[in-house]
C-alpha cells in the first residue's frame, strides 16, 4: 500500500538561526525573515503609511537594512531589531509625504493624542533636550504595568489602532480609551515634575 505524503506546513526558523544566516552572508536569511515576520512588519508600516505599495517598499528596505547591519550588529531580539528598522523607514517616508500633503494614518492620529505634550512655541524647541526627555519617557514606560506598557507601545510606538489594541487584549474600545487617557495623565504629571511645562 502506497502512503500518501502529507504536505507539511513550513515552520518558522528560530531567530538565532536566522541571525546566523545573516552573519554567514547567506541570502536565505532574507527569505526566512520574510516568512516569519512579513505580516507583523507590514502591519507596522501600514499603520504609519496606509499604502500597500509603500509598505512593500518599506519591507524591502527593512530586509536590506537588516542585511547591511548584520554583521557587525548581532541583535539579542531579532523581532525588536526588525521593528526598529521598519518603523524608522516608514516614519522617514511618512515625513517625506507629509511635506507634500497630509496623509491619513494611525501615526497621525496617535501623535495628535500626544499633541499637548510636544506642542509649544519656537523658543521651547530651541531649549528642548530630546535625549533627557527620551530617558524620562523610557523610565515612565518601564514603570507602567505590563498591560499599560503594551497599550502605550502599541499606540504610540507601533501606531496600532484602538480597535486592534482592544482586540489584542480582549477589551472594549472604551476601556482602551480610558487606559490611554489615564496613561497620558500620569505621563503629564511625570513630565511636569521633571520641569517640562505641558
């Protein structure tokens, strides 16, 4: 009796093995990265740009960026490493388009929620200490509960929609809005205590 061969689903490669492929300059690294992280990275780019063609180009640029960075870089967490590359590329493209005309995106919406924290007159911009502010916000995010960290990073770093965050946490849209408002209030208090006038 002849056994029928079952089609086996491809299993994503372990991140360490993917990084080893990059270090060996093996082009299979890009194929494996795309197989494992395409959907995730595409969603990050799409949240910023809302254009599928632009997102595809961002993915290609991400893979090229990863190829050029490894070596010498050896990321501890490949997913985070790729997230940073994709986000930077998408935001750079977003700013380029923003200079040309307004584009609707979750990035625009999420940044508008933080408008009060970064808006100000021109003199404030001259005195602005971005590195110090970055450290304050990083410390603030680390002080949040795990759930609030996820909500903050999803909304303001990855630019996920309120509906996506609610779905990920199995919570209502109104609960996520309440959590975000509470996080912004605590962040405002933290920044004011550090000498930033909001």
